[in-house]
């Protein structure tokens, strides 16, 4: 892949990024102001740059890899012609790996699903360059070919994959008359995980997700059990719904489970305390339900906490570009307040680390670490611990992190969240105790407080990428389809 010099220039008072060789252009239409920041709404990777000394965040394309391939971003551009990078403006959270924190040559950049390191040139002075690769793939990755191979099987079962996963796929941006670049085209995006993919159920147009699971692990049996008719009738059951199980011919190691396509529970942002209360209630109920079934989730963390956003984002969004319209990633999705479309259903997904403990919660003991949250106190030693108390910590910490920017509005909930994340697991409540305390707190909140608009306020520990997206949404009015 050749490298191309990208000039960052002003466009009628806004900012545009132009790549004359590849015809890559991010017009001013894609740029919005968010408080003191300017961002390209439909892209993920960002550089910390400045316009006449005003720090801005310019997200770059979500598929980035280290040096020697890709786009050279020229930092030696006069201010009157565009952008100039200021290393001092780089936020602290971009250097998240402790081993890299003192290394000025390494800048860590986040996406929703992965971390990629971008290595700066040895000089940090204006005039140096560093490499960013924007992957314009006209061929599929090895992990995608599995889905292409099995597309006929899925079609025969009544599911339609996106064009990228058809054997005769031709990149849409290469077709005559196409006006979209690869980064904007629906089929220009692919995910980082090889065991999940979205599709459409042809019979009713429902958007679904496939997950490839091992037949010899507990996950399949547990999700089947939690989706049994008797348990589905329980209003506390917040397990993602199992729609179908598809055997894979000539492979008894894996099957595909089919679930409704859900959305991460914190995006779009909460706007009213009433929405937070309903979300927290359902997740606590779901944890109580699992624990009463003697099942510890093992990974009750942020990216496994989902919601049915069918009415919140009525037009849908791209599976691999959740900020964007499903057909054109330069168009941001349209959304509604949760309160305006209530009730909203919340669910737990991913039971790959879940375990059933037949002797109950009190006697369950495990060792080691697991799940997304490395801050769990029990993981700091090799001592045996109770996995049910780990679940309580994981959920409490997920909610604490999500609600931190709304701290002024959730003071009533703070003591409960603090108790759920106590360093001593014996000091934490059980899931049932936490739910009981929560309902007492919720009952004491007046309607005027529940219905008030919450203001998003980033703090020093916030994730900069998430802050940027939330600042944009917080400043915007919800948009109807």
C-alpha cells in the first residue's frame, strides 16, 4: 500500500482533510463543534492537533496499523493554512499502557474494540511526521473468509449477510459512478472479532447477530438453559434472547447461535435520571436472576451490557461503525431520548466465561482472573475468591464508570455503587441485597428530579474518545427519524 501526503487545510472556516492521491476527503459537512473541540463524527481514530492554538480532536479511520504503510500526516503546516500538531496537547489517557507511559515515542490510540499503537517519529518538533495507515481493503481478511464460505448455509437458513460477505462481492467504492470513498461505504468496514457477525433475518427484516461458540464449553448449555420457556417468563431474566442455533456441517466443534442485534447500553447518552434508574434496575434484576440460578456471569462488564435500541436509534446503525448510518458511514445515526420511547430493555450478553455452581453462591470458589475489568481486587492475588462477588464488583464498576460524568445527578446512587465496588468482597452486598437497597433509593427520588435533564461533564479519568462523542450528543437535541 503506497503512502500519501495528506494536507490538513481550512475549508470555509471549518477543517477538511484532503488526500489528492486517493481522493480521500473529509468535508466540512462531517465536522461538528463539540464545546471546545472539533471532531469528525463518523470516524474513530483521532490525532491531537490544534487550530490557531485551539486543541481539537480529529478522529481518523478505525482501521489503523503501525508504520511503513499508509498515510503520512504532515505536521509542518503553517497555521494560516491549516493544522499544526502540539504534542503538549495530547491528553493523558492516550498513553494508557504503564510500560509506555514514560516513552514519548509511543502514542496509544483507542477504538471501540481494540488498541493500536502509532509510533511517532523520533523528533516531536513541528516538521517531523508520523505514520497512520488507513486500510482501504479491496480484499477480505482471513477471518472474514470463514463467513464467506458459510454464507450459502446461512442464506438457506433464512439469513442475509451484508454484500461484503458474498463470494461475488465487488467493493462498492470501485464501481463506476460511485461517489463514496472506502471509509464511507457500508462494505468498507469490517470488525476485529472473527466469531461474531451481523445479518438480516429475511422473514421479518430483524437485524440479528451470529456468534460462533464451542459445543464442548458451558456457554451453549447456559444460554440454552437461561432461554428455556419457564425461565423466559421470569421478568428478572435479562439474558440476551436466543433465536436460533445453526449446526455447522462437518464441524461438531462449533455451532452458531443467533441473537437479536443489541447496542452498548451507554450510547446514545443518558439524558434523564429516570433513564439511569430503569437501566440500573434491569441490570441488577438480571444479576439477581442469574445468581438465583447459581450462575456467575464472570464478565458482567461494560461491553457485555446491552440494550435494545430499536426505538432509540430507529433507523439503525452500522454493525462495525455504531456511530453511523447502516448504509453510508458519513451520515450519523438519528436518535431519540430513551424516555420518549420507554420502556427500553437491557440485556446481558456473552456467557463465554460463565459457570454454573450447583452448590450455590456461598460455597463457590475460583482462582485466577477473567473478564474485561482488570481492576477487580480479587485479581490482584492468587487467593481463591467467590465469583458471585466478582460479578457484583464488575457490574458496580461498569455503572460507576458510565455514570461518573453525571456525578452531580447520581449522588443518591453513589453510596450503593461504592458498596458494590468495595475492595473487600465480604463487604460488598449480594446482588439481591444491592437490588433491595436500590429500590429503596429509587422510591425516594421525586418525579421532578427523575425527569430533569442531566448534563454530561467529563472528568480527568474519563475516556477521551467517549467524552468527545458524548459532548457532541449532549450539545445536540435528540433527532427524530
